[in-house]
C-alpha cells in the first residue's frame, strides 16, 4: 500500500491552508462583531412628574417637550435618539449637567422640580445605570 | 458449543495501536489546567490527522471515536455531559475532515484548522441543544472559535513535522 503521506509537500503551510485559515479568521471576526457589538439605544423616554404622573416620549422624532413640575416648567429636548434636560427652573441644574441620555437604563432627574427621565428599550441591557 | 473465534486483522491491530496513542495524549491533556471549560489544545487530534493521511477516513474515524469512548471510560466521564460534548466535537471534526480532504492542495495545517473549528462548533451546538439554551453561550463563541483556530494551526504544524519525520525514517529504512 502506497502511503499518501509521501505526496505531502515539504511546504509546511500551503496556499490552500492560508486560504482556510483566512476563512477561519473571517468566521471568528464575524462572530465577534455579531455577538459583541452591543446596540442598546433606547426607544422611549419615560418621564415622571411631581404628581406621580407618567408620560412616554418617543425618541424617534426630534422635538422639545415641556413638562410642568413643582417649581415650573422643565424642558426636555429629544434629538437623534437622545434626550436631555434643556432647561429647568431649579438652582443647581444637576439635571441639565447629566447631559444627553442615550442607552436604555440611563436616567436623569430634577429633584427640586420633581421631574425624572428614564430611558427604556424593548431589549434592556441593564436594569439601571447609576453614576 | 462452538468456541467463537475472532479474526484480528492487521487493520484491527493498527487501529488499536493508534487509538491507544491518541488516548494517552487525550488523558495527558486532560490534566492540563484550562482557563475556560472546553478550551484545550486537542493534541489527540494530531493522531487523527496523521491516521487520515496514512490510512484514510475509515481508520481515522475508528481511532477518533475509540479515543472518545475509551478516554471517557478512563476519565470517568462516560455518558456525562463532557462525553456528549466530546462525541459531538469528534463527529463534527470527522465530517469536516471528510469534506476538507477533497479540497485540492490542502495540507495538514488547513485540515487541522477545519477539524478544530468544526470540533468547537459541534460542541457549541451540542451544548446549546442539550445543556445551555441561553444566548450567553454564543457570546463566548468568538473566544472558543478563536482558540480553536489557534490550536488548529498549532496541531497542524505539529502534524506536519511528525509526517516529515516519519517520511525521513521510512526513506532511510528502505533504500
């Protein structure tokens, strides 16, 4: 019986091998991208006021929403799937300094005015995010 | 009562010897620590690869499946989850070898990579199907498949080196 091993080239890695390895690298890359790239942008902002009332704002259409609180009117700006406190009648403006909220679970609140915003998506990645 | 007789062919003996070799490597490897369950070099597959090149797919399948069976008996994992994963991996990699060896110009490294990736994929599918139908399993798949790729290349290079050595020996035996 002639051994097919004799036909093995002295070459350690053939061109075909490199091709196979490249395909393997491709598979691993595709897996990494598809499995590890987290896209968890929120769909809606849930806003509470000082009376415990709750409204849902869609993040899809850009607009500025005014909501009345204990001290006066807070303005929530929605733009490009993000939301922020644009203006609020409080002294410290902690809510405004929270900046833009984008991911589901992110939250900002204006305690003096009694207004809070929590972002929500259908596939939440975190239950909540605190800083 | 007639005494039953076994005809032990030359091929039987060869399969037994090669399987024994693969089992030894399998057992030795099981003693190596591993950062994640399921990640190990798979050096026993080098034997499968060598057998495939020298004696064909049938013998390679025998050696590979005997290795899984006897290895699990010796390690005490027979019919346990580990055994099922091992079996799924072995079957998948045999399938990959059967298909892969028809690719023109493929060498030991390419075949080892194909076998290693198929082995890992087979294990992942089995793990998903039987034990852990949770998306977190696929989150780990890039790590598992990446390691399989690396270990496949290493196994292939070792297999190639062994083949070269065996060729040298057989050439010096037969002037």
